[in-house]
C-alpha cells in the first residue's frame, strides 16, 4: 500500500512510496512507479532511501544523485 510522501520541502518530484522487505517502490509526480531492490540498487542505498522516505526529506535528490536508473523494474 502506497504511503503519501511528506514532501517537507514542498518541491519534491515524489508523490508516494511503499516499503517492502528488500526494497522500496517510489511513485513520482508523473505517476510512474519504480521498484528499487537490494539486488538492483544495493542494500545500503535501499535502506537509505527507506529512511529518507519516512522522514519526507530529500528522497528525490538522493535518487537523482545516487541511484538514478538502478531500479529493478518499472511497475507503472
């Protein structure tokens, strides 16, 4: 179940996220949803993304600067 991203800055390109045991699904404002997993992105990066998602701070920046297209698959 997707959780609305807090978007502390008010300028994020992220709309929602869903944390799963070995990954995180991220929905962007354009509606696209990408699944980032330990296998595709690395455990350390995914765990960082989970923390940023919960805090509502700088998840989009982290994705664009660190993981870019290292998603496992596009869900939508």
